[in-house]
């Protein structure tokens, strides 16, 4: 889980991928954990990204980048967005 600006923890789930030679389609799920409360599902959305592309992760200051596709697998990385 990643720490957000509101001091809550956020989970990121990448699922249902479809990988091509130069990109990927996938579902992105975002959850939030507030102390003393159950985990809340914030968002589920379909995404598409070429290799080298990046998107802002909703609700938190992080980016998700598709680094490469190899053997029908998508390799992603997360990085904090500059302030």
C-alpha cells in the first residue's frame, strides 16, 4: 500500500491484462484504508498504455509506468510524482 496526501493508505491492483507487442490493456483498481474502518474500493477502470507510457494513479501522487512487455507479461513500475 502507498501513503497518500490525506495520510491514508492506498492499494493498487492491476488485473485482467491483455498484452500486445508494444503495449497492454488492463483493469486498475484503487482501494483506500482509513484507520479503524474497512478497506474501501474507490475506483475500477479500464486502462491502455504503450510501452514507455505512464498514467497518474487516481487519488494519490504516484505514476504507473509500463516499462516493457515480455513473453505475454506486462512489467510496470510505480514512482512518486514530483511536487
